[in-house]
């Protein structure tokens, strides 16, 4: 049903996970743990899947902060569990509030500041990556919470991988040379979203030893993860979520 990033396992009060496509009740083409409210699946089914997922993590539904994502570079400070419209990154220092993003090829990034006890969840597609959404989430944490990036730990999650993310020349032009390659045999460009977002984390000052990068691909590991591209747009969404448990928290 979900995987927990190893980088966060040292923090017992932190909840951080990335769901898979297994363990839910959605039928094809959304089978089975579709958590995407805007995916085209039946809303009541998606809501039940979300209950199953959050319950497995020991989190109450009312504590989930999520957004209707628009591939923007907008960051919202989440003060409670609710739906926010038009944001692609959420940050909070509220214990018992869990920030989350939904993905199906784009890159999820989770960040934890154990000193200021603040977290961030970022949805970084290629447009958001170009707009530096991950870096802007860290900057917002600095402004709002006094975060020092050197204290932070981060997870660059499962997404479409560099071997599979074929793009046009105009999209490739938006990326630095370090994050793209040209395949002369196929006459196509390929983008490494994981490396690009990791690059933003490093540039902001998070040490490389405090960053974990998912080894999985939504394309190659499509049996475990949803892929919008591979499944031609008719598919579910998985969730990356992070938050700090409150002392009085109950489901």
C-alpha cells in the first residue's frame, strides 16, 4: 500500500510515506489504490481509498492538507487539514497537520526540518521544476519558520525516470545541460526530473547525505505506480505525504 523513505526513519514522530497503486478498491483503469480526487474515478471510491490509506498510516482524514494542483510555483502555508486550490507545494509547522501531493509521473518531494519541526510536500512536474518549485518551498520554510536548509532532510520521490521522459526540443531548452541528454539515434531529448529537483535541494544548502532519491520509476515500475504517460491519461494517482504527530493526536 505504501513505502516509507529510509531517510526519515530516524525520526519517530514523523509520518512520511509514498503510496503505491496496491491495496485499494478502484477498478481498472484506476486499480486499485487510486487517491486522486480529480482523476476521473468515482469520487466515493477515491474517498474510500483515501480512508484506507490514511487509516493505515494512523492519520485522521480531517488532518490532511492537500491541493488542487495546477503546475504552478505557488506555495501555501497549511494551517489545518483542508483542500487548498491552485498550489503545488504545501508547508507547515503545525503538528498533526499532514501536507500531501498527488502524482502520476510528476516528482513528489518531501522535506523535513527537525530543528524548527516544519515540513513540506512538493508536486514538481516539468513546468514546476523549471519554475524552481522545490527551491521556493524551502525559501518559504526559511521565511515562515526560520528553517536552515543545512538542517533539513529530503526525499525526491517516484516519478517518470530519465530513461522514459522524452520531451520536445522546446521543453529541453528550459533545462540546464546537467539535467538533460540528447539521444542522437532517436533524435529526442530526455529529462531527469529527479536530478533536477535534487539539484534544487543541494543548491539551497541541504547536504547530499541528507537527501534520498527514489530508485523507482512510474514507467518501468508501472505495476506498482500510476503513470499518466504510459497509461495514456486514464489512470489513478498516488500520494506523497509528510507531517509530525501531535501529542494529543487521535484518529
